[in-house]
C-alpha cells in the first residue's frame, strides 16, 4: 500500500512529524514500512513557465521554437513534444537544473537555434511513464497555477511516499482512512473523516433499476446507485496526481473517482455504463457451467459454478469482486452510470482471482477483508465526487439487498490479562486510554473489561488481539525486557532426530554441502528420478503460487540438478551437495499423498584439486558409492546392503545401480545420462537417492566394542577369473558367507581385463584377512577355510583360480 504523506494530512495533523519519524512509528507498531521514497528527490530548478509563442523550427519538421515566460525572464526553448502549444503553462527545467537520473540541463543549440532549458514531460521528472497523463508529450498545468513558481508542489513531487507491507492482520490499513486511524492512534491525535454528501435528486433510483441476489450466502450485501447526466472528462489534476502517487494510472473522471474512493475508503467500487448494461435489472448469481465473458483486459474468461457474476438478468457483465466486463465498460460516450458497492465472500473472491489469474486491486482488498459498515459511505463519497467533477445527477437512494450495516463486536476479558501477557504493570486507566486512541470503547466492571470494537477493525476478534493492540500502541520499546519465569524444560532429541543429525554430520564430513530446495515443482519434473516410480498421477496443489511450483515432488534429485547447474554457471565447477527432505508418494484413493524423508546427493567436478603433487582427481561412480557405503557403515547396515546394475530413466545405463536392503530396493546411485547432462549444460555428474526415513526409524543395533588384538592375523590373496557379467558383489557375498567367523575382512583390490584373460572374462583379486581374537591361527585352519571359499566361488559363480 503506497501512502502519500501529503494526502494523509487531510485526515490527521502531522505537524512536527517528519516522514522518517512517521515511518519509524508505523514500523514499530507492527506494520512494516518497506520503503520511504521522495518522488522529487534530486530534482532542482524546475519552475512553472508559460508558452507565449510556439513556432515551427525552420530546420526541422518536428521541433518547435517556444518563447517561454519564466516569471523573471522570457527565454527561447526548443521543444520536440507533439502537444506543445502557445498559451500552455508547463514545467520547465531551467538552465543548470537537474531532472530525473541526475541529468543536468545546459544551454544548448538545436540546428542553429539556441535553447535555454527544457519543457518537461512527467517521465523526465521521474514519474513512471505508464502512470503519467500526456505520456507521449509534455505535462500541461491548469491555468490557475502561478508563473515562475516552483513546479514540484504543483506536481505532487514534494511528497513523501510510504510503502506499507500489508499482511492479513493489517488489512485495515489498505486504505487512507484506515492508515489515518492508525497514525492518529500512534500520535494520540484526532482523526478527521469528512461525511460525504451525494446531493441526491428527488427521483428515486428504485423506479429505474432493481437488484436481486441469488448467491446470498456469498454476497451478504449488494448496493447500486443510478447516476445520470455524466460528462466524461479528465479527472481534476489533484486527483490524478494522488492516483499516480498511489501507483494507479488516471483514465477518466468516472473511473478515477471509483479508484480514488477505493484507495480512500478501502471499498472496491465498479461503474457500469447503464445504457450498455442491457437491462434495468441487476442479478447477482453463480456462473453457469462453461459460461464465458470478456473482461476489461480483453480476455475471454471461462467461468465455473463457483464464480460469482454480476448480470443484467441474462448475460454476465462482471466477475464479482475481481474485474468488470468489456460489454458495459465506461467510455467517452457514457452518460448514465450504475455504481456498484458490495460485499463479497473473501474466500470465493480469492479462489476466482487465483484460478483466472486476475489478481486486481479490488480482489486483494476483498480477499483480506473490508469494513462492512463503510460500504454505503464509499458509495456516497463516489456519488459526491461525481456530482462535483462529472456534472452528475445522483438519483435518490441506494437500491440494495442485504444488511447495509452490522453491529460492532464486543470482547470481554480480565483486564489484568493484558499485563500478564505483556509482562507489564499498566493501570486500567492506561489500558483504557490506549484502546480509546484506537477508537475502541472500553468499559470496566471490576476485573472485567468490556471492549466494543469498530467494524473497521475486523482483524480484532479475540482477547489476544486486544493484548496485541495495547502492546503495539503503548509501544513495545516501552515494555521492560524480562526473562521467562518457571522451571526450565530440557527437551531431548528423539532417536530419529539424533540419527538424522548424525547423518547430516556424516554427509558434511564427506565434503558435501547441505541445501534446501522446494518441495513443489512442475508436473513434468515431479515424477523424474523417483526411487519407486508411481503409477498414480503426482499430487497437485489446488492454488499454486506459480506454474513452476504446482506439483509435489516424488524425488529430490531433479531439484539438485538445478542447483548444480546454478553453481556451474557461476564458475564453480566442483560441486558436492546433499539434501534430506520430504518426497510425496501418491496414495490411491486418498487426496493426501504419503510423505517420506529421502536423502539425495549430487557430485560433479574434482574430488581433489590440482596441485604440485599431481593433476586434479575427477569424481566418479565410486566417489558417490563411497559416500553411501560410509552411511550404511555408520548405521550398521553394510552387511544387509547389496548393489545391482539398473536401468533408470535419466540415468547412464552402464553406470547406475539400485541399492537393496535385504533384497528390497531402497534407492539408487549413478551417473546422469549424457543427454541429460548436455541438456542441462552439466559436466559429468553423479547422483544418489535413498529412502532414509525407514532406515533411521528402524531398530538400531547396539554398538559392539572390540579390544586391541593380542594375536596376529593371517592375510591371503586370491585372484579369481569369472565371466565379465559376474559382479564383484556376488563374489563378495559368497566369500563372506563361506568365510565363517574366522574371516575378518574382504577387500577387492584389483580388476583386470586384457592379455592372458579370455575376451569375455575378467580377473578380480581379493585380499582376505583371517583372525581369531582368542589364539593364533594355524596354517591348516586357515587353509581349510580358504579352500572352502574357493570351492564355493567355483560352484556358485563359475570362478577359476587364476594361475
């Protein structure tokens, strides 16, 4: 919400309060002022001049020679604006002046003619060109401005603009009157809100138009005025400049007045061209199935039965609370206006605006809530301005359906609760006085305080809201800092949390950095790289914040690829990342998916930097596998884990393996497919993903501690020749299974393919260590076990001992 400091002075005396001080007071009260800007900052030497004569430039077909009266002197200025003409009063940047962008104006020569300054467009003075009147030319003042005067006050450029971050709990400040009440309470000054006088005629509006509401549960009040004799023209300059300051583009007097009143009262209004409306009956109803209408933005909108529409009894003329229709748009020929001022259900408006992707100033106000008792006053205010600035005749009465006003809410509570929550010792008088500054009527009956809350504060509904109001208006900075009282609670981590943190520490000790990515992604990416691909459709969010964040992910790897890509594009080639986060598995027959925590990682680049000892060592499949193996070792699961070659979409067919726990797939690891790497502009990248939650929630074995060995171990190496299709894991399992209690460790230390080995075979060498903690093993004992292992490898894997 953009708040004009000068406009705010209409309602509250700001004498002695600078914009900076006001911004600090508002922020300290709980409504953040994100920015404080001065539209005229940096402008210098801008005065009001009058164009005495305007002649074509002798050497140009688009330039003009203008004699301009600056009050103290008359100068010649060369101007190229198409709308410049004699008799106009215009903003002039004099010789030596500064305009927007800190551009200095100097005396110059244009095709042989001297120019002593510049006649300015608003965009050249820093005003957004999309908002400014005369967007394609210079700005022209009204005739009553004084020649030679500083132009900035007459352009509203001596103002200060406070940009308020309006959240749901501060929606009462989405209008100037709401901000005025807030500022008046903070400064403890009275607020001045004029009572509008629409000056109605004797002719009753109800004789020419009727209103009926079929969607009464979503439209508690609908009111319409009929206004005749309209003359479409530009709105007054002061109104245009205030709209510009608020970020609204001036259009015409009728449209500008409805926007102005919305900014002032917070009540969205809509004006229909009554002659184009096509009926003297206003029917508010739900849209029909597959009903369509063209809105003011020239888009054909497909409606649903959940949408509320304003109709002429047959055809839709507006999407209620969001945007009007093109068929009844106010144009230059409009002479009769139907003025709508209504209350619509916030949830319904939010859903419609989101689905149609039409978030407007009106819908944002309906979504957050508005003052029900101000709806008719806003209509009166708009009618008053239309009589003043559009020559309007306002027919008598508002044709309405529903209750125009609602009673103020009352909250009862022990007044000492405010002190208990805030940690203060405020008297009842201070509390009552603070509430009175907000316009709340408070009466005490013993220990109970009864507070009547005005309808403009629809955000205050429970006792805790009153505690907050007293705290922020009294001033949090005036409340002494205290420590919490009571016994300290020492919360311990659950076993799952302990293991999760230990897993994070392990990943970081392996050189991986933790990242957090969105759980929401696109429909295309939601199912990519899932550990267990689901036949069900991925879960979609009903009201997504964007198309890129509309579907719940089933894997983390896809987001990690984007993070790796982000780093590579910023000249960071060595990337090692991991994330522990939720994935969402669709559950057939349920709208809610099953949630499960996964561990995923992505590694690319080098695992050791290039230095004087040698070249950089690139990461490979076994880099990622080593990280995973270290994890399983820490969870005492290594003996139950197996790896098997796998083919997965998006993964390299020759460098991908499924990870199995007790024969069940719990994850995978491998290289991204070359086509994926090329499309994402990546180097060779290795990824892994494991369904970690079942592992961390499972029963953890007790840790066994072993003393230092008192007896020596015996090492034997064997080289086995097998078919190339036989994985090392199969031989490892056979050796481990047949080694018995004496086999302490098995390590693969060599794989050979080449001379002296058949073309379809390979040689794998293992180092076996035998050990008994109670005695020294004899050669016969070791040989017995060793022979058993060799025989099992021959029988189960077709292995032969290499000579």
